[in-house]
């Protein structure tokens, strides 16, 4: 770059074509993430090479034009005066006091805005009525209010199957209908017998029980995620299987507890082996390297 | 006769100017407005340069209609949808104002992208205007967030499930995702507080941020001036008359201007 006298324009590096190649590489990388790994690898390689060339182009020149080191050494010593003048004390005190007042006002407000969502998240146990409503080895769609004081926003649906007695205790499969992709409600893959629908009155408001035959498992209408009858992912974008509810039998009634996430279910019915994990949000991996991206879950 | 007329004219002028002068002397606001509205712009700036003002107008429409909608809207899970129905079907003009807000939202977003495209294609993001591009991107992001939060407010099935999906997508962000989703919902699940939370974000928090960002954006526009279009001969330092008139890219024949009619008056 030649230096012209009186040229006060900003000295910019000359135009370079490397960013174009870098952009092509990034696009290739992103497309590759969607369609195939080799394309992504090629894209990453292109982006790396061109990014390196670009960075070298941009950073290479100014260092050549940097001032010689002796100039820095020749800078004058800072003028020694009063070590801590009054004006600087007042300046610091004003800023410090302002910061304290600001913090006193801001922190409680910010805490009030953000923290309640993480605290006092009490789980509501839900009474689904007597277990005699659930015939053995028959699926039911059960719709209930998780929080009876706010039924408008807490209506939930679970798929419930009575597996019969296991060691003398009734065993149930209770699968949440929240898709493990982005949380749409999954639908049963089979006929719903709406005319046999039944409403059970409980302490928790009305519970709607509808017989269903999910022969093809469960299918999400949003993006096509599909699951088998045990909630294992078969196809589509979900990152794991369907979540399940803890359950308890109290005085012959089925009580739902907390949700938990499931990695894999081996076998089926009452002898199924369920790999439980802490409840994860939809779309969050619970196993494999991707699960390292979600090391800590907020309280549910 | 003529003398009395001009005397009356002088008096009238004085009557009009007096309050303006009073204001100007005490605030400088008249001069400020004149500086803002009558500043110089490149001679060859075109209709493309009006997309930014159009976006601002769309935003102002959203502000006004939003304030009025807030007079009738009730942000509680039990009442939200019925209050929207009330606005839409019972109140005089409600359908119009809500329609303006609803469709105006899309217009605002579309105009933002068109303005962004103009700035990109004209190279108007280059030195010294890079910072204004960055501010513009922040305006785009906050504008899209307005769209996200506003979408929940009708509180019908579409609104509810779209928000479920949108919040869960935020929840898949690495490390902070689960916490971000909890903050957005105000809990582990969409609950009774989520709607009011989104309403507050939609009508107070984000518009406040948008107004501040738009103010900064305009300040930088006025400070730095606007760019000439890339085809500007003036900006290229070429005298307009030394060059042949710009060729028109007619499909069949060049237009009359290219055939020799000068576009600008000779200086």
C-alpha cells in the first residue's frame, strides 16, 4: 500500500476474495449438517482454509506497518503530581454510590422477574379415578387438569395402559403425549372410540377417559416423529422416547406423579425395562455426546 | 392599499413566529427539527432510500394500534381469547385496529428485510456505517421477538402450540437453553403467568428496547449521512456532463433518455 502525503482516508486492507470462499465454506457446512456429514466436513475444510487465508490477509499488513519498538520506549514518563487528588475521590464516590443505588433498585427487580420460575415448582399429583376404569391390556387416552386451580393452561393428556398385576401390585404404563422433538401433542396411531368416552369426577376435576387402539404406536402431527407403543422413538426428528409419569395406587385409585424422561424401553408391558433419566425438555438429548450440551436441568 | 396588506402580513408573520421563536430560544428544538428534516442528502438518492422511513412508519403504526388494543385486551388465561373476540366483533372499529396491528406486524418485518436488502446491495453498511448495520441487526432481532411474543396473545390453539414449540426450540440451545426456556415461560411449563409475562414483554420491555435502538439508529443516520447509490456518478467524482447519459437497459431498444435526452439540467 503506498502512502500518499495528505491522504487522510482510513487505511484499509485491499479488497480480498477470501471472504467469498469462506462464505461458500460456511454455507456448505450448514447445508451439510442437514443433508450429510461428508458435505459438512468438506464445507468445514473450505471455511477453515479460506478463513485462515482471510485472517492472514487482514492481520498481516498492519504488523508490517507497526511503529518501531524504540518509539514506544521513548514515551515520556507520566507526570507525577498529587497521588490521589480530591476531584478523583469525588468522581469515584459519585460513580460508586450511583452503582450501589442502581444495584439496590435493579437486583431485586431482576430477581423477581427471573427467579420465581425456578422456585416453588410444586408437582401436582393427579387422581385419575378408580383403576377399575382401566381394563387390563387396554389403552386409554386420559385428559386431566394437572393444576385444578388453573385448568385453562394445565390440561394434559397421557396414554394409560393397565398391564395387570406385577408381584401382586397393579402395573401401569403411563406415557406423556408431549413429543420429544419440540413438544407438540402426539396422537395415537389407531382408532379412538369416542362414543365410549367416560368422564370420571375426582378431587382434581373431571378426568376424561377414552378407549383407544394405538396399533401403530404414537405419531406427532407437527413434524412426523413416531414412536412405538412403549414410547420408543421409531422415526422422525425426536431425540429420545416419550416421557412417562410416575404413578401410584392409593385406595384402588390411579394417582399420577412427576414426569421423567426415558432413554430406552426394552420389552413391553409389566416386564419392560425402562432406562429412566431426569426430565428433560423436548429436543434436549438425554444420552450420547449431545447430552453434554445440557449438563444441568432447571427444577421442574 | 398595498402598504396595509404587507403590514398585516408582517403582523401575521410575527404572530406565527413569536411562539416558534419563544420555543427556539429556550430549547433549540426548532433548529433541531430543521436540521433533522432539511439536512443534505445525495442528489441521486432514490425511492429505495425511503424503505427505512417506511419501516419506521410501520413501527409507529404498531405503537399506536398496540396502545389502543391494550385498552381492551385482558391478559389472563381465562379472558384473553374472549377479550380478543370482544375487540373483533363487538367494539366499534375493533376489527380495523386489531387488523392493522396484526397485518402491520408482517408489514414491519417485511419492510425491515427490504430495508436491510437495500442497505446490503447499495453497500451502505461499509465504513463508517458498520455500527449502524449492527444496530439494525439488533432491531431486526428485537422486532422478531415482538412477533414471537405477540403471537401468543390471542391465546387460541394456534397461539398456544406455536408458543410451546417456539419456547422448546429456545430450550434446545446448548447449556443455557433449559434455563432460557424456564425464564421465558416463567416456570417449568406454560402456566397462568406465562401469558401476562409475554404480554408485558410484548408491550413494555421489547418496545422500549426497540425505541431506544431506533433512536440510536436514526442518530447514526443523521450523524453519518446517507450513502449515494452505487451507480452514482457524483459520488464517483465524475462530472455528470462529461459522461454519456446512463444507458437504459430496455429489453428491445434503449429508452429515450439513452437516445440522447439529458437527464439532468446542465450546470
